[in-house]
C-alpha cells in the first residue's frame, strides 16, 4: 500500500502502485498532486458526507426498483446497480482517506 497518501487531481488517490516512504514517488508525479495534509480536514469531511448522501440515494433507488418495479422493470437493473456501485466505490475511497488522515 502506498505510504505517501497523495491525492491526484483531487478525485483520485494512489492505488498502491508504490511501496516506498519517499515523498518523490513516480505514481504521484503529476503536477496537480496535492498532499493530503494540504487539504482542510473540514473540506475532506464535507466531501465524504456528500458522497455518503449520494451513495445512500443510489441504494434507495436500487431498493425502490426491487420493491416496486420488478419484474417488469428488470431492464433497469444494470443501470441503477452500476450507479450504486460507482457511488459506493467513490464514497468508500474517500472515507478511507479520511480515516487514514485521522490516525
């Protein structure tokens, strides 16, 4: 796992391609990289809260599909499930960053 904890383009994190404690890591060489310490903790918390709300909304849509529209609405399953998957993936990525920052 990457020990550098940089955010690249504010919407990506290192995906563990480096294995060093050095601050000069090639997977973080983009000009727009920002150290996690440079982000305000409140900004990070707000982003996580916002992503959690989005994830919960997509989970609710998936639940509503299952409860109210199936079996007739079966063609909607892939689209709604993909949205829910992407929203939760993004939420847990940023939640992990916040949890690691708090340590």
